[in-house]
C-alpha cells in the first residue's frame, strides 16, 4: 500500500491545473481537521470517486489513534462500491499527521506575520501623516474655512512691508516651499484685502489700550482734499508716542463734520475695547477715554477752533487748545522772503531760485520742523502732516482701492501693529485676531452705511449750493 503523502506528491506534480489549485486551497485551510474528508475532496477532483455519494459523506474512515511512527491509518468504508476500489486501495494507506501539523503551523505563522506587517505599516503611515500635519504643514494650513494666526501674521508682515496684495500669495507659497513646508491652499487676493482690514481693528484695540492706561493725552486732527475727496485724520499723542485712530472721508470741511468724526472715532475705540474685555461696559469705557484726553493740537484756523468748542460741548469738559507753531513760522518766512526779494536783485543758484537772503531764510526755517534746544516737546502738528503724506502715497499705489484699505494700512504702519501683536502671548494674540475677524465685518457694514450717508449729504449740499448760486444771479 502506498502512503498518502506519495499520492499528494503525485497530485501536485500533475498537469491538471484545476486539481493542483484546489489541492493547495484545501491544504491551506486550517479548518480541515478531518483528514478523511480532505482526502475525499481531492479524490473527487481527481476523478477517482464520484462527486455525489448516497449514504455516508465520505468513503474513507480514519483511526483516531495514530501508530507508533506518527501515521494515521485510512481505510474505505464498508459498503462503498466503486469501479476504482482497487486503485484507491493501492494509492491510500497512511496519512502523515506530522506533515499536516507542520503545514498548519506554517500557515498560522504566516498569517500572524502578515497581520503584524499590516499593523506596522498602518502605524507608520499614521505617524507620518500626523508628523506632516503637526510639524510641516500645520502652521500654514486652514482650520476649517479660516486661516490660522500664523498665516495671518505672515500676511500682516507683507502688507506692512509695502508688498502688493497680488504678490502676497505668491511670496507666501514660495517662502513655505523654501522652508520645506507644504501649503495646499494659499489666501486669495480678496482674502488678503480682508486681512488688511483686520489690521485696522487691531490698531483700534492698541490705541484704545493706550488711551485707557495713560492720562493727559493730546488730541490732534488735520484734513486735506485730494481728487475732490475730503479726508480727515485723528490721532492721539502721549508721552510714549502717537497713535492714529481714524483716517476717513468726510462730506465737507465744516466744524460739524470734524466734530462728529472725532466723537465717532472715540466711540469706536470704546466699542472695540469693551468687546475685547467682556466685563467692561461701553459707556464706562467711553467716559474713561474722554477723561484721559486733556489737550488738543491743531493748526491755527477758525474752523479748527470751532470744532474744538463743539467737542468740548458734547463731551462736557474743557480741553486745552494748542496751536502748531510751524505754520506761523512759515507765514513769517514767506513774508520775509517776499520783502527781501524786492530789495535784493542778486539771484541765488544753490538753495533756490529766489534771492540769496530769501533762500537763507527758507533754509533756516526748515530747522523749526525739528525740536531744538529749549523748544517745547510736541508743540507742533507734524504727526498729522506725516499721516497726510502717507495717505497720498497709499492712494497713488492703490488708486482703485476703497478708502478702508489705505486707512487700515496707514494705521497699522504708524502704530506698529505687528510689533504690538508680537509682544503679546500666544493666547491673547489668537484672541485679538479672532475678535478682529468678527469686528471687521461690523466695521465694513458701518463703513458702507457711512459712504451712503456721505453721498446723500454731498447731493444735498450741491443742490443747496446751486440754489444759492441761482438766487444770487437773479438778484
């Protein structure tokens, strides 16, 4: 009688591909503990026994107790008749239990190794993804629909450094690439312009904190008209520095217009301060800010004096009215130059086209724009002149931008908003940026309403002026 192992070897060497595949599949299955059933299924494929048998499920029987050499005795069931009976007896005699046990253990070990391999690969992939998200791309990615504070700080730095909004997104992507970071989404140009308005809100909060914590402050304002647009700037000066609080368009240059603009600017500071510090009342913040303002600094003009009188009335206090000493000196220098020009005929070529004495007077007068020895500190309105110059430059760089953009940019540059944010801790900085996002939308809506109101006022004033002109012509 032949050993069943030899039969299995014969089967595996067979050219019947279907038989070989089925045999390997059956031997790989760990649930086949009945060797007789396994052998019967192989014999069915080989065509040695019929596939359908009446009675018993298999023609083979297995002795439960193996022999001394580790083999299991197989025999045909009684009553099983087949034309291939003798052939089966010759092929099947013993089954090597040791080989099947070794095969089963090998399959179990391979499955265990595969499971461990899949777990290891999954853990490494997850660790790699977390590392990329946390260390590489995390600080510059979006959190939902909002860019993180780190991305916004980069945009703030670019805007303060006079980078055009159309170039900020290009620089942001390139710098992230140079630093080895991955940034899938770059802020759009419209989003960058919205972030610039956030700088204006942060500048308001910075100025509000300065007004709330200092006393004997000086309020200054100045106006100019550029391309038929009347602009007024308001700033507050302390012994530590100057903070711009407003640069807006007005309907005209009357005392009422200036008074409302100054009062609205202080109200906006109180609103921003009370919204950031939730435990403070708006009216209390406004009264405290008004109490800390003690002086005014303006040019020597009748409309400025009328404005200060009205501001004192609505605030219920008296302010020390100071005038800039630069404009009177300019007037004196201009008069002296005109007089010297008539008396002296010699023309100068070095410091101007006027007479030599007139050029000397003009150059000497320029020294008065700087504080000299014995001059009272800050007794001039040079801050307002600088703000107007910054506005002219910003308007030339972005002629099609709305007024909110240059206003926010000027306040951020003049007040050093980025340095102020860097001086805060991480928690407070994130809170300031978050509040600036929500307050930005409110201020934008208020700005739209103010623009519509200015248009209506301008239309009414133009109609009234035309009516007066027509009446004067008739008379």
